[in-house]
C-alpha cells in the first residue's frame, strides 16, 4: 500500500517499521503502547516538547516494545528531514472523539447534526466556524 506522499507503507503486522514510518516519514515522536488495553508505560508528556533520541527509539525497537502498538505524541514534527531542511516548524494536531456525544458536537452545524460522512467531506469541522 502507498500513502498520499507516494511512500510504501509497512505491512500491518510490522510494528517496528510502523514506528519508523511515524518517526522518520511523518516525523513525530512515537512511544510504545498497549492499544488493546489503552495503556502506555512511557510518560508521554516528557516527550511532548523535545525529540525522542534515536538511540532510545532504536532501543524500544530492539526490545520489541512496539509489539502491542504505538502511541503518537501530538505536537512538533521533529524528525522529518525534508521539513527540517526547509526550516519549517510544523505541528501534528488531532481531535479525539471516541463517543457519540463528541461526534455529534463536532458534526453540529447551525444547530443541526449532520452525518459524520458529510462532516468529513466538508473538509473542515463546521462547529469550529460557529
């Protein structure tokens, strides 16, 4: 499978390659996580304002720490060489909506709840413009 930038994506079950993809291709900090149980054992806030050293990233890979999943730390894109070479400072941000109420709030426009599909296809979050 190919991403939007034309890069070959790793196979679904290769957690270390996915950790590398998010670190080197996208450029963000990643930490090991147990996504099934929604737990992490690394303090993510320690890495929100500074890059995770490559030695530590590689140590986690050698310990197979990413085998249960990956947590992406939102914030500065630290590790993308093309972005850094261009002198840009970019951030990865997200909106987390894991329940019906949150999705309804995001998809409310002019007092009406629109479908999530229509909300996504609008390209922006309509409630942010209110």
